[in-house]
């Protein structure tokens, strides 16, 4: 986009003097909407600029919207970042998994443009959305801290790209020691309003949301390695706000308890759990992916089975962060959103997108 258009909220002109000015890329997605909402409600924040490819009709307080695509070289990110106290970089493309070069252009090249623009604009703080997916395969019987290697699972585009950006930021921090870089590494993020988007991204048409009901799911497979951590997106947003307002830097694991596995999922659905090898499930997913019946690749499934469990002690200590909801509560809210077709008035979260 060569000429970004700007839309100001009615409330933005009423914000008081002083306080922080924060810019958020990818501001209309699952994480972005929660971060925008959290920032706009905090008295320490004076104004928020939300960047997205499509300006939404949603008008939170103190928020200005600007159409910008980080993938486009023409996007004037330096001008958008000028005068900001912090940039929170959330822009990310999950699809199409059949064309990884396309996600690479947005996720890697676009992120590098954001990082360079932060330095060029003299922004003192960059908060980057990394992920548990950046971590190398790790243990499922204990947790690891932020020092665990971040080489991802090389076969999956998502984990490969998250790990690559960790190396980019390693170099970036040496080149720009005046920029306070914070890397957020959350587990799987869920909320009611993201249900429709996440169904489209990962499950596609084969999973009608209204069918995700307790009485329709009699059994849940307990796969070897299927142990992961989940978090409500609003709780992740609280950590992002703390990263902006506190003088911290470095990586932070974000996860709520309990660890989710087959028996926990079975309890959520009031179903029975049964043990089964992962290979048949993986083969079925691979066949469906090749036929373009599901958008999630089997390589991502492989990565999930290998992700380590994270210790979030550093976030609790240095960010003063504590999730308000358990992982089960976050999943239950997401499932309720699937059944009701929940969403928000933004392009990524619109139920009928």
C-alpha cells in the first residue's frame, strides 16, 4: 500500500497530555485486538496506533487506525513509528501452508522491515511476538526456561520462521543496544472472539463449529507427545502491557496451567480418553492437507508433539504477571466461541470472513 489511510477514533483526540504512545502491528487479529484493548484502557498509555492491512470499524478508546502492510516495501513504517515509546510487533501470516515463500515474505521480510524501522525512528522499545514454537524439541515431563535453544522444528514453516527471527533479533540487539528488545514466547492462545478465525486457519471447512459439542464427541485420542500449554489471549495482552511499562528486556515464557493433554481434553468434552499412536493421525492429516481439505500442515502437527513445556517464572517475577484464567478456561471459552460462531468487527476475526 503506497498511501496508507488513517482513521481516528472519536476518543483519541480527547486523551490527555503525557503518557505513552504505543504502535501495534497486526492489531486486528487474535492477539492484536486483546493488546489494543488492554493498552487503550491503561492510564499509563496516552495513545495507541493500530496498524493493519484493513482498517476495522471497531473503535476502542485512545486508538488511531492506519492501513499498512508490513510486507510491502512502500509502507512508510518509519513515519508511523516516529515519536512512539514502544512498538509491539504482532503482524503474522499463518497461511498458505502450501506456499511457504508467501508466509516468509510477510513473517520474515516484513518483520525485518519493522525492526529496521524501529531503529530508524528512534523507538526505545520493541516488543516482538515470538512463540513456544521457536523452541527446539524439548521435554514433556518438566518445564524449561527461556535459555532453552530456539531452533524450532525445521520442517514446519511456522516454527522455522519463529526461530529464524530469534536469530535476527540476536544480531539486531548487538547492532542496536539502545533499543530495549522484549521477546514474548506464549503457548497456544485462545479466546472466544478468535474462534472463527482459528477454525479457518487450522481446521478449515471440515470442522463446523456447531458440531464441537460434548454429546457429539464420545472419545478423545491420547497421543504420545500431545502435551501442550494454553493461555487466554487477554492474559497474554496483560504481559505485553507490562513489557511496555516496565524496564525489562529479553525473552519471557507465557503459559497458564494445567498442561493440556488427551485426558484433560477428554474431561473438557466429558468424553473418554484412549491411547493411540500418532502415526495414523498424522497420516490422515497429511492426506487431508495434500487434498487441501485442511489448511494445517502435518509438519505443524509434528512440531506440536515435540514442543517443550515452558516455565513462566520469569514473567511472574519481572513482569508481575499472573494469568487470570486457567488453560482449561481459555479452551472452554474458545470452544464456546466455535459453537456460537463468535468473532469481532475486524477483518481477521469476522465470523463470515
